């Protein structure tokens, strides 16, 4: 039953029906009363359902982060969960620009989304949490390390992954924050893929990023809510 459908149900359970109109030859009749306890129970159940429906579907990326959900630990179905976005500008992985090295001590790193390059090769950081909330905040590591949207992953723990399969890079990182709404579809995608494309890289994890000369991307600005969550 949807939220709108519950409203008349609550009204019917919690309110007495209107009295029958009086006629000239019929004395007024006492309205029928349901047992008080049964009415109160039914009313409470219906009202509770209405309240629950009011909050279903309100989860945002920031709320998921605040709940401390475990890493998804799988690249299968990544693009169904994390993009792509209409504003994404296509790229082909290429070296030659400035490089930046960052060491991640623990997962997750604070990068909410990556974009694959042409042919599903390479990975570009797209959405980065713009703050470290406290010393040692794992989700502030990318920000503290100076990672910017548009940086392309060049190597992980010394292994060149500039043109590696996007799914392999995501499995090596293994830092996606899981969304329980996608648990079933992710399991099906993993089965179809035939398992992981790579085991998670050991931490501390050293990542070298590179910039693509001349690349001009369009990147989302993450906004902070009142409880240090972040949404697009």
C-alpha cells in the first residue's frame, strides 16, 4: 500500500463513521462503537506504516557514508551503481602530464565515483569528498593527499594500470561504499562476470595519478549537509 493509499485507511481506522441522517419517524440511534483496544491497535499500525513510507527512498550518498556501510568489494555492475553522468567528458588514458603520489592507509579513500576511459580502459577520479572531518578520517584521505577530479590512475603499488581494464582497477581499489539497494543486482552481475577481476591491493596502498594534457572535464561539486554527509 502506498503512502497516499494509507491516508484513507488511517482515517477509516482511527475515526468513527459519520452518523446516519435522521428521519422524521425514526428516533436518533446510538452510533456503533468498536472495542476501544482494537481501534487503538489498528490506528497505531496504520500510522506507523505511513511514517515509515515517508522516509523510504530518502537515502543519499551522504547518508550512506554516515552509516558506515562496508565496502562493496566488487567491481561488477559498478556503472549501474555509480554513473556514468550526462556531464562526463570522455577521455583516453594517456601519460605526459603532472603526476601525483598518494598513500592510502585504509579503505575507503574518499573518492565516491570513477569514470572509465575509452574502451573501458583506465579510471579517472570524478567525485571526491571535499573535507577531512578529523585527523585520520579515512574518507578524507584523497582530499588530504591533494587528489583532484580529473586525475587518472597511473599505477597502484608500483604496477602500471594506466590502460588496465576499468573493472580490474576498481577491484584493486576495493573502496566503493556499498548501497544495500543494489545488493541483489551486484550479486547477479558478479556471477555473470565470473568473479572478481583482481584481488584488493594490500594497504598501505600507494597510488600515482597523472593529469591528461589539455583535458577539460566537467565535475560535480559535492555539497555538505548538517551532519557531514555529502551529496551530488
